[in-house]
C-alpha cells in the first residue's frame, strides 16, 4: 500500500512538473508546426516517452520533492510515472548523465558467429557520439580498443572525460554486435540509444587501421570542455522540424526578410561538395578555427536566429554552446543527428550534393546533384583525391580527364616542384606550405551581409 501511495504521488507530481513546462499551442514548434508540446533544459519534445526519459534522467529529484518523497531516484523502471522506460526518443538530450556507473569490460560472445561473417568485406560504417561524464577514461579507452579488435572493426574512436566519439567499419554482423554491446554498457545506459548510430554502406576496408585514443575533447574545438560545455548546447530540432525551418527560411530569404542564418559549421572542403541551400559556410580548414570565426564575426550573428548543422551532430553540440556563450544571438538551434539523419528522412530535401565523410570513401551520396567542379578544367566533379605530392595532405577535385594529363596535385606549387621537407630536432617532419594553404585565410571575416551559398535547387 505504501508503494502504491508513493507511486501515485510521484505520478501526480510528474504531471504537475510537465504541465508547468508545456508549450502553449500558439507558440509550438519554432517553424510554425504543431509538433512541439513541451520544452525543458533548452530541448524541444514532441512525444510523451521523450519527456518521461528526460525527467527520469535529469529531474527525478525535482519530481520527488514535489511528491514529498525527498530527492531520491525515479521509480525502478526508469520512468517517472512508474511505467516501462522508452526504448529511445528523438527528443532525448545527447548527454548529461545523472549517475556515473562503473565501466563494464565485458566483450560479446562470438562463438556462434563464423569468422567469414565477422570479417566480411560487405558491411557498413557507423558514426556515433555520446556525451556523458566518464570517471575512468583510460579504462573506457582500453575496453573500446579490445572491443573493436574482438569484432575486427577498424576506424577512429576518441575517448575523453566528457564522453566518446567514434566512426568504425566492419561486417554487418560485427557492427550489429558493436551497437548491442555499446547499448548494454552501463556507462551509456539511458543516454545512448539505437537511433544515435548513423550507418552507411562500407566496411572495415574504409579505414587503414584502428585508432583508439584518449583526448581532452571528443571533438577538437580547442577549448576546454569545462569552459564551454556540451551542457549549454542549443535547442535540438528533429530532421522534420529542421526541414520546416529551412523551408520557411528560404521562403523569407528570397524576399529579403529573413532574420535567420543557416550555418554550416563544417570545414570548407566538406561544404564545397555538399550543403544546405542558402547556407552560410565559413571558409575554415579546421573546426578548431570555428570559435575564432565566431569571435571575428559577432556583428553578423547579432539578434539573429541561428540554425546550425554538421555531419552527425557532434560539432554542433560544442559549436552551438560556444555561440550561445557570446550572448549575441536571439536563439540557437541545431539539427539533431546532423546531415546523416536529415538525409534518411529527406534524401531529396534542401541538402544538395555529397556528404563528406572522414574515411577512405571521402563522400557518400543521397541525390544526383553535383555542385562542385574540377580544380583544373571546371567540369562538374565532386570526388576527392589526395594531392599527389608526397608531403602534401590537401584534398583535390580533379576529374579523370585532367588526371590522365598528369594534373593530380592540389595547386601549381605542388604540381611543379618536389616539396622540400624540413625536420625538427625530434625528427618530426613538417609539410611545406603550398599555394592552397598560403592563400587561404585562417579565419575569414564576413563583410556586411553573410555570404550565402545557392538558395535555388
């Protein structure tokens, strides 16, 4: 009887807590739709299961106090109302773990899987990240390396005290087991879910090897996570919400009435081969230049609504937090799941061209548009190659015809001479700067109105 009374009190307190944060119908959904029914912690929620999970993760103490039960944990089921915990929610935040469980070192049983199935060249590449508090990143790093080796996965995994970020390739059997084990890892319980893994055709052959390492940040922005935290991120929009926002923005932009900036926070070589129509794509080479770009162009963002996007969503987590920290924008929104998730819903939507990926494929496509050109002859071309100069790592767009003519370098400087290599005392080699890097400003400054890329299809 006592348990029933406490559960009833908690359900009532939960209802009051939710009602207090319900969004009025007149102001639901920033794009004018009817989807958003609730907002909390700068997140937009469409469905009740997502609200349940958010409250269970972050506000169980508040609900408990309202119910007169103290600040104890939520019901054992993980749901504030005592029901079963949802399997996953698109509106769930990307991190913010309340508890900090121990890291399991368990590896999956593969005795029932044939070696051929585990190492098949036909497979996929997974892209994911999870922000959470990691007390023992060294242990997580060691487990992650052992897990990937056990499943014959290649790729890159970054581990830090703020979470994990990975892109791995392997057979479909291996990637399926990987996801299953990651979801069962106590550290990621109730934070990471199935939909957080973006997949594309590929396999272990898409990466030269496996690299798992410890870093200060799981995405290299160059600012201490304690100074600019993922916990201060912008408001997440689902692909459907983001699509409505972009549609409205493009409609207003053609009439010169928009107060919104559609911001691509990727590198220039990524946006060059694919981007959202009407976006502002900073001409930067590294994400670590993004904070300086914001600092140099604060006037551009003043009193603007900013819609941000990137490949899988992770750069927007810290990028939107940095932009918000400057207190110049009216509001900052970001595409949840990034371009990957958007293209799953809208393959022929407002994103045109290829999606750049950081592996040996360089790009994946969802539509037939080619929006970039050969470096030499100007014919439409969007398949990157590495500069043929031995010590240059720049990417170059050079069509087959130009390649056959020997035009395989990123610029005339690399094409016409053999690069000289200088060495430090430690033996580390340095690349000689070529024309491409020398002429490109590290942090471009936008003059006047933002430089928008094509707004028409």
